[in-house]
């Protein structure tokens, strides 16, 4: 493994921790490939200028990203120079996963951040961690309890990002003799 100078931020808006675990796994894959990876919740990030790439995700509730993740997406969108960005959403549950459509607000976030890709990963429901109201909604929509995340799929996507990052160098680390 060669230590990279590429700095990657992985951030995931998560209410009960399952989406944060996806972000941690993505960060682990990238770190394992030698990238300087920071994994942090979106509400703890105030500036993305210190990063060469951003992977931003959010749990999806009622078809929408969490506010903290949308706020970080705005920071990414305003970054100058633009930061290469990948997005992911977590939320569908069951077998087959439902709902099967993209979150309502993701098209706007994709456009604003000029994201290179967006993936939707199945989520996890642990009814013991939910409030009474959240459990009532799950009963009403007959949502399944369980962990539906596909770790191979998540790690594969993180590896694709690592491969793409390996084909590029941040201009700030190039010496004049490196072209």
C-alpha cells in the first residue's frame, strides 16, 4: 500500500447510527487503500477546503435527506475550487427493498454538488431504538425489522471511488517536474 496525499472526507447524516456505519465502512475501505480519510458527522464539518474529495451520505426519512447532510451539501456546492464529490443515500428496507425510488431532494443535491455518482443502499431498522411514533409509522406501513445493508455492495462502491481517486492527483500536490 502506498500512502496517498489525497485527503478524503466521508460524512453521513444518521439518526440512529446505521447510515453512520455505512460511512465508517466506506472510510475504512479508503483508509485501507492508503487515502488520508476523515470520517465525521456532517454537523461537525464547517469547511471542505482541506479535502481533495468528499463522500457524503444521508439516511432518508419520508423521502428526504437529513438537514445536516443537506447543509454540508451546500458547503460542498459552494467550495472553490470544486471538490470531487460522491453521494449515497440509505433507507430502503425489506426484500426487495422499498421504496425503490431516489429520495425526493437528491436530484437537486446532485446538481448543486456536481456529484460524480449517487448510490442508494438498503438500510437497517432496529425497532428497539425507535421512538413510539417511529414504531407506529413502521407498523402502519408494514415495514420489516432487520439489517438489509449489503456490505459487499458498499465496499465495492468505495473501491470504485478509490480506483477513480488513484487515477487523479490533486493539483496542490504536484511538483513542476511532475507535470
